[in-house]
């Protein structure tokens, strides 16, 4: 937890320094930009006889994220991401394969989410600092330093052991400190197509399981990792005023 707090403090210090520099130059509404990104994956699981059931499950996972940013100068900007996530996309920016195994007792699923049975959804808030590495008339290559906060829940309905049907599942809070590279392609003077790919950094997840109104402490997970899979891709647009 100390590492998480240190990383958050470091990012806020950098953002405050950049903001102070921008304030000394005066606020310029032309430096504001708004954007939106989306990511999508689909999973199909076929379960053989005798292995936890039979049949197959098709499901999907997606992210919808809005960006609010301010260009401090030609190379640096600060911003905030706010988004809604569904399926294993709710569990941060890293590759889902390893974390879905770790969170088997949390999510209780093999697919992204089982339709009509087990649903995972979450909200994301993530301040970031962006530095542009390369820029020309056609594209920009940048890297975002992000502190992400996510609150997600997996919920299903089941028998409480006494014949009554109750909601049960897990509520969890995720904190991640990550670096995300990306490209932006200049479609017009003000409009850019943006893609982010991969993540590297640290995640911490704390969870609580619930059955009806009863809550119990669940697994706590910390992990370092790097992801460059399709599940970590985000595509979107930015409009610069």
C-alpha cells in the first residue's frame, strides 16, 4: 500500500508542477481537449462433460472511457479518464488471462461474463500525465502515466442453503499505477484518432464477498505485469479546441 501511495503522490507532484507552469502562462481554452475511447473482447468457452458442467458460453467484455485533458505545452498534458467497464475488462488494464485465474474465487467464471448468470461491471476514474515523445504533421507517439481507481462488482443469484434465492458475489476495489504508450493520428487540424496499446505497472485489488446482506473479506491481490494483448487495446478520438 505504501508503494501505491508513493506512486500516487509522485504523479500528483508532477501534475501539480506542470499545472503551476501552465497557470503562470495563463489559462487558454484552446488547450482543452475532449476524447472518448472504447475497447472490446469476446470469449467463447466450451466445457467438456465432467468438468464443471457441459455446453458452451459466449460472452463479451468492453470498456467505454471519456477523456478530459489540458495541453500544458506542445509535449505535456494532464487529464482525467472516467469510464464504465463490463466483463473482465473491469479488472484493470493488464492481460486478463493471469488475473482471471487469480480471481477465480472472486469472479467465479471462465468466460468474460456469463449471460444471465454472472455479471461483472465497474466504474473507472484515472488521472494521468501525458508526455509526447515524437510529433510531426501526421501522428504523435506518446506515453501516459496513469493512476487508475476502479470499483467493480460480480453478482449472480444462488441458493442460500435454506432454499431461498439471494444475490451473491464480490465487490472489489482496484488501484493501478501504469504506463501506457499510444499513437494519435491527425485527421484534421482539431480531430485526432487515438489508439493506446499495452500496459506496464502495478495493480492492487482488495475484495469482499457477499451473500444477501452478509459480507466477508475476500482475496487480496498485488501484481506487477506487462500486457500487450488485444484486451488492452483502446481506440478512440480526441477533439482539441
